[in-house]
């Protein structure tokens, strides 16, 4: 899954996936290792799909082990979402990230 996510990040492509049983539609920005848990995580800006808080769009941090049925779409995002910062401070190691 790392290759799929990193390709989407590099190409700035929107991805769809199932997370906790619900579809999420996101712009992926960074993929790496969470500082505290050691889990692989995806920092993404959710633009569609289900949100337990009801708030979209919103920045989210997804545990990659809970992501299923990932689909890299043809939809591109060409500018950074509000509040995007390089070198995500929640990650101890970053495999790939969007550079604007």
C-alpha cells in the first residue's frame, strides 16, 4: 500500500478508501511513521465521504493499517489545502510528502 499512497502523493491525486467501514475521499499529503505509536500513518485533507464529526473538509491523520480498498483516482489537486506544512511534526519518519 505504501507504493500506491506515495504515487498518489507524488502525482497529487485524490484517493478514496474505506476506513472504519466508511468511505473517505482525501487529498493525501504525507505518509510516514507516527512519533508516539510507531504506526504507519497518512496525513490527508478529507474532502468527501463520511466524517464522524460531520466536518468536511478537514485535516485528518489516518492509521494506515485501518485503510481498505484504496483507489487512486484521476482527480488532481493543484494547490495546497489551507494549513498544509511540510515535515509533519506528528511523524518521526516521512516516506513521502507533497511539495508545493
